[in-house]
């Protein structure tokens, strides 16, 4: 009998708990016309806000007058949507976000938690990761911005991808371009379908369409369409890299113009020079541009070959099609299609025992 009574009492207790839960849920979600407020007593919704059908607004939210929220949008808890802001249909705003006046969030866009969007237009179906700050500028349709990014007065093209932790200031990123995590772009332009690897720094520079830059620093430089830069290259002010050039690892370029298809694969310095199209610059080549008093310029014609560890001492000039052997130092003018070789005579001894190596 005690077990039956206990069972009956247990069933009664569960029924009461269910009824209390249902009552609490009823109080927590209240329909205001055609939209729903979660915990309405904690929200502050202006009667002058235009809120569409099926919208759900979380607890502790504030929606000011003049705001427009499209049908079926979701606004998470602890959000503020300021006067003049617009949130499109089916958009999702994560918790703890601020959508400032002048912000226009497109249809189907998702904005992660702890974001701030001020005076910025975000296109349809864009994805903004958590902890981002967007101030001014525009984000194109279908673009993706990773968590923790800071985007100020920048334009991001449709379907572009911005990696985690990037900083963009007065930057323009073309349609379909990719910017790797940790990149810094200041007063920079990145062309359509270009790819920047992680941790690039691009300042006062332009990267052409389809170009690829990997873990490199560009300051006051221009990279042509389809060119490849890096990893660990340094393009200083005045560097002008032609289309489809290859500037490889640990190559430094300063105040130099490289024609189309020039290749400088690794460990070279090209300063104050003009290099013609199709020229190959070998490993360790140095353009010696400073005579101790002033900078001078050197010129290399089209289709030349500069062997490894060659030195071009300004104001030297090489005609088209010249071949400079490895280890050669060029100090004057070379006619077109000439061959230059200058090396100290090698002394060969038959035995290295004793003086150079223990017997």
C-alpha cells in the first residue's frame, strides 16, 4: 500500500512540475502580434520598430525606434539593435551583439556572438564569426569572415573569405579572394581570386587578380596578375612585380620593376633596378645599388640569365638575352646575347693531409 501511495504521489508531483514548467514557458515566450519575445519583461522594444512576421527576439534585448527586422529573423539574447539599423529576412544575430545605426544586415546572413556592426552593409548569406568588429564599408554577398576580425572602412567582395584574427583598415578585397588567418591589410587592394596565406602584412600595396602571396610583407608595392610571392619575401616601396612573376623565399625587392614572367626563386636582393620580362635571377644574386655615397640603378634586358651568386654593380646594364655565369660580378655594360664569366682561378692541390686535415 505504501509503495502504491508513493507511486501515486510521485505521479502527482511530476504532473505538478510539468504544469509549472508549461506555465513558466508560457510566461517566457510571448507573442507580440506576429513576432515572439523570449522573457519579454527583460526586453525593450520600441513601438516604432518595424518587426516582421515570425521574428524571435531573445531575452535582455533592446530594439530602438526606426529599426527594421525582416520576417523569420532571429536576434539572440543581450543584443542591441540601434536606431536606423536594418536586419534582413532569415538573418541570425548571435548573443551579445550590437547592430549600430546605419548597419544593413542582408537576408540569410549569420552573425556570431559578441560582434559589433556599425555603419556597414553586409550582403545576403554572409557569415561573420564571433567577436568581429565591422565599422564602415561593405561585405559582399556570400562572403565569410572568421572569428576575431577587425574590419574598418573596408570593402569585401562577394564570396571572399577572410581568415580568423585578420585586421583590415581601408582595404578592398576582390570577389572570391582568400585572406588567410592573422593577415594585416592597411590601405591595400587585393584582386579577384587572389590568395593571401596566413600572417601576411600588406600596407599601401596592391595585389593583382589571381596572384598568390604567402607569409610575406608588402609595403608600397604592386604585384601583378597571377604572380607568386613568398614565402617570407619582402617587397619594399617602389617594388613593381609584373604579371606571372615568381618572387620566392627570402627575396627582397626595393624600387625595382620586374617585367612579366621574371623569376627570382630565393635568397636574392633586387634594389634600384629594372629587369626585363622572362629573366631568371638565380639564388644569391645581389644588385649592388649603393656606392657609399648615392644609390644608382642597374638595368637587365629581356630573357637574361643571372647565375647563382652573381653581382650586378650599378649602373651596370645588360642587353637582352645575356648569360651571366654563377659567381660573376658585372660592373659595366654587356651587349645583347653576350656571355659573362669572371672567377678567380681555382688552385687544386693533390693532398690535404697535415696542414688542413689531421694525417
